[in-house]
């Protein structure tokens, strides 16, 4: 099974669509992935919250869990909700979520996964032998902060080659691994037991979004980790508004080792609600205005309060309207329309290229209401890659947005010459392909159509089956259109012939002769066009026949295989019916069943006894197989077959022991 609608919604972070398709929860994709795994990979926590109850604990075909996906993607906010169902689970390579966090160097994930400390792999994976620990992996990959966290729990453990974490640090080949080597230089063997769950601390509470734990360890406010981040910075980074509200008065305005504040981290990761809570940090030093923060957080009252800042832009050229459109707050878009439409980003930000507009942001995130407000003001604008809002919406499968934009931006191409239809065909967006068929003849820079692109998608792609369906839709549309073309040309030719027949009644001979020449040329041209159209129709028909023949061959092969299996099964059943297995237990039989069984077996036994007696009476007493048909002399006993008798002359008769002098072949009726 390819991606379901629920999986696609979870991957995009579309909460409305996740709710719509929630009945698909529990289904698996082609490689066994679940919607929860897609949400975990992309960090879409609100979508994941709706899926955890139904899909936690499931594994894909490679043994990966949603928690492992979260650890690999640095999304620690997922871990607390998944620990109860997925802690200590391994994938097919026998690695745990903690091992993947160590491999990637994600300290915050490692903090929450210490309950898996001490576990060792049992299989080799790439350069890592069996028996590796998360500490060994972190040492080899030179992740200093992870090594520092794991050392108390895993120091002294050895892999299948008797190597410790210290050996991995010394042999990793990392040029800047001095600190890790120093940490493990005197690696001990005394280890702390792994905790049962998440260790209580203010920073862990901030990462996990646990308000109760944050209150319990509030005395730790102001403490920093190795990167200089406080608990407020952590909770801003992962979007936990409740913990941020608790800590903002005590840790606001502080900077980490990268010179970022909690406000910077909230904005960089798109958590505008948290950013609005942290407005106390805003002192004019940043180019992010309060209007931008309010628009991104969806606070209409604050937007109206700070409207005097309209028109200002941040360091990458984003306006408040862009922040509102990206987040999907149409009520905040409305008061900014007259003040900020038409502005485009000057640099790359949050994964969006330079040239991004508010309409592009709304369309690429599937925000229909925002798109409807912006379409009259910004349709036709392209970003630095030449992409329009329609292209982004089509590639992501937002059909409602495509309907709003297709009449205004159809046939526009990006820097590679791709249209919205091509992008939709490439990503398998069937609904969008149906809406964009008017772009079917457009060629890109490689002289490819949307049909060519749909047919060239890698079979290993998760959207391959949907792309095949898109290709079928495009091919059928072309065939129907071509069929209509030939019929239309035939009608035109007929009309021209009618005109020719009326000429003599209306014009003089000279005029008729001139008109005849012109009409003959028109008819010849139309006939050529008709032949070409019919040829295209035939080509399409032959292609369809070839495809059907290929499908028929596949079905016939499957039918032959099934027939062979059925025949073998039939022989097996017949053998069982001829020689039924002995009954060794009366369990499951009723008294009536046993009575009928006894009658049946009695009849069968009588039949077998009589048949056996007949066979024995007529069979050779030597080989017991062939019919006896030789008379022995002089005793005249009839007891052996022709084959056995051939070697018995001069021997003793099996019955009377007299010497056999001669044999006589007889024929029995």
C-alpha cells in the first residue's frame, strides 16, 4: 500500500486533514510506515498527539518505531508520549532510539532516552560491530555533549571485539576529538543504573513540556547546559507555551553560546505563540517587530495594536503579512492586505527561498482562506526558483487551493521549465492532476511533458502507484482529445464539400474555378490533418492493446500457477480420502458422530478385508504382487507368477516342498 491520505496529512502537518482521515489510523505504507512515523520525522507534534493512542508501538518493515524516527530527526517533544509504548524497542539492525540520538548527536533526545542506557546491539551495522552502546557510537562520531551525558551509565562496557568507548574515541579519526578523548581517557567500569523514565530536572521538563516537573524543579531556573541554553530556551525551541509562561520572568533576555535568546529560538522554529509570550525580551535590538510576532501567533488584538509597524520587514525581507499567511491566520491577514501585499522575501528563511510572497506561503501550506484573500493581490509572483503559488499547492496536493489559483497561474513554468501539472504528476497528486489538464501539452527544458514525468518516476518511490494513476489519467485525456479531433476534422471536411457543391449555383465559371483550387487545397490540408489525428488514435489504441496483452499474459501466468497448485492440492486430498489418517483422539466428536464413524469404519474394514483376501487368493505367494499364473510339475500347485517361476526349476515347491521339474503357463479367466 502506498501513502494513505492520513499519512500525507501527518507528513505535511495538516491537522484538519489528519482529523478528517483519522479512521485510516493503523494502516501501513509500502515499507510499513505509519502516519505517526511520518509526523515524528517531520516534527508535527499536534498531528502526532491525535495518532499516538492508535499507532504507538508499531514498527515498519525495517523495525523502526515512531520514537526512533523522532530521535533520528531531533524531535524530543515526541519522546515522553511514546516512552511507555516504545522504550527499549530495537529496529532490524538491533539499534535503539538512544543509539540513533547518539549517532546523530542530539543531546536533548539523549537526555529523555536514558532509560535505554546500557543496551547493546546484537548485529553488525555498517562500521559498527555487534555489542556497541550509545556511548561508543557518540564517541566514534565525536558528539561531546552526548558522551558527557551517557558516560555515567555506559562506561566500561565492551563490544563483541572487546573495545570500550575509550577505544572508539581514540580511533575515530576525528581531528577535533580532543575533548571526547579527554572525557573517556580514564574510563571507569562503575556504572549508574539506567533510570526507569525521564530524570527529573528543569531542563528535561522544558524539553518534554512537562509543567508539573518544571514546577517541582523550578529552583534550577537559570542553570545552563553545555551549549549555554537555559530551560526557557529549550522550551521555546520545542514550542511548549505552558512551560515558557512559567519561566519567562526568570530567564528572559539571556543569550546562549550562539548569541541567541529564547525569542530567537521560538521564531526560528515557527512557534509564534511562544514568541508572543516572550515579548518581554523584545527591546528593539532585533528586526522582528511585535506586529510580526503577533501575526505569526494569530493574535488579532495584538496585530491591531501594532499596525503602525506595518511595512517593516525582518532581515530576510519577511513582513507581518507573510508570518500570518504562513501560519494560516486569515483574520490577521485581512487588516494587513492593504498595507503589505506584493512584498517578497529578500533572502532564504525557514526553508523558503528568496522571492517568497505571502500568497506562496499560504498556498504551500494549504491555507485556503488565506489564499482566497491574497489571490487578487499577488497571483503571478514567483520566488527565486521561479515557482508560483499554484506550483507549490499542486506539488503538495492542496486541491482547494489549486482551484483558486489555476485560472490565474496556469501554464506558468519554474526555472526548470516545470509547470504545476508536472509537479503534481511527479508527486502523485491525482486530484491536482485532474484540475490542471489544460497544461498537458507544455514541455519543460528537457522537452518532457507531464505524462513523460509521471511515467519516469522511480518504482521505489513511495508515491509510485499514485504516479502510475496520474499517468493513466493523462494518457486517457490525450486519447479522448485526439479522438474528438479526428471527428471534428471529418465534420469540417464534410462542410467544405457542401460548400463546393453550392458554388456553381452562385458564382460564374471563372470564379468557381478559382474557388475550386482554394477549396481543393483546404480539403487536402484537412485530409492530412485527419490522417495524422487518426494515426495518433491508432497508436494510442495499439498501445492500449499492448498493455492489455501484457496484463493478460500476467493473468494467464498466474492462472497457470493457481491451476497447478489446485491440481496438486486435489491429488493430496484424494490421497487423504483414499488413505485417511488414523483417529487417535475422540476430542471434538459427539456421540452421534462417533456412532456414524464406527458404522463407516466397519463398512470400510469389511470391504478392505474382502479385497485383501481376493488379492491374496489370486496373488503370487513369492512376490505377493503379480497374479499367479504358472502350474508347477509334478505337484501341480498353482501358486506363483511367471516371473518368479522362471528361476524356480530344480527348486522346491513353496507349498509341498517337492522338487519342481517343469512349469506350465496357464491363462485364468
